[in-house]
């Protein structure tokens, strides 16, 4: 974990708290599990089947909706920290880090305004 923190990647501890860019955020067990899996394959696609097997071992036939909701909730929780869960159509999901102006800030700035 220490190597990941030094590399500038988010860290999720055993208690499910994500640390990134000087901030911390507690996650639910499912959110933390999903984020850990995506971090392990940082910037690579993780298939829906891999995520399902990881989050619901022995129950790979879980409802598609359960995975969609888990991803949606996790995405919303970590996005303000600059952690982005991207959908790769017909493949799965991948994790990226935001490097630009936060989305909510960019929307409030008038077009052409100097920052």
C-alpha cells in the first residue's frame, strides 16, 4: 500500500477509508471492494464478470442491476476526490484520475473566463 501512496494513487485501507490528495472518505464495504479491484488494475479494463465474481463470490449470477447500482454509487462517492470510474462499453470499467478543473467548478465558470 505504501508504494501506491508514494506513486500518487488512491489508497483504500482495511477500514474502507480511501485516501487521496490529502483527503479521506469512508466507503461502504461494497464500495471499498469495488474501488480496490479497480485500483489493482489501474487504467485497465475490469470486466463486469470479474467485478461480479469479486464482490459476490459464489453468486456470479447476481442481478445486473445490483452491479450497476454499486458502480453508480461508488462513482458518485469518489468523483469529488478526482477518482473517476469510466464505463467501457460492452467491456467493463476502468479507473482514471482527474487532472483538470473539477467538473462542478468548470460548470460554474463562464465560457472564456480566465482562471
